[in-house]
């Protein structure tokens, strides 16, 4: 019986989902991509078809900053938080 309980617990713990959060930004016309800095390491993230940002992240303790970019320039970098609506605009 003990082995059965340990086996069931192991299956439940190993199959537990990894909780992820999402960084989201409102749609903006003309946005091609975003530059997202994760602990000051940049990565390019293509914008959704409507110009919004949607990025799944698993490290919710990291510091995220992002800038919205069109074909000519990028906005200033702002700190963004996973799970909260973020607003950034190319001026």
C-alpha cells in the first residue's frame, strides 16, 4: 500500500504544470516588433498581427523591460510586469 501511495504522489508531482505568466501590451497600429530585455539581455519578439505584444514567461522573478518598435524607431524602454496590462507607445 505504501508503494502505491508513493507512486500516485510521484505521478501527481511530476505531472504538475509549470505556472507561466504572460506579458501583454495593448494593440498598436504600425508596430512590427518589440525589444524585450530580460535582466538586461535583449531579445526581439515579433508583434502580433494587431501590433500587440504577447509573451509567455516562466521566470516571474526576472526584471522585464520592453520597447515597441516600428520600421524607423523604438519607443523608450519601460519596465513591464508579467500578468499585468502594460502600455507603451512609439511617440
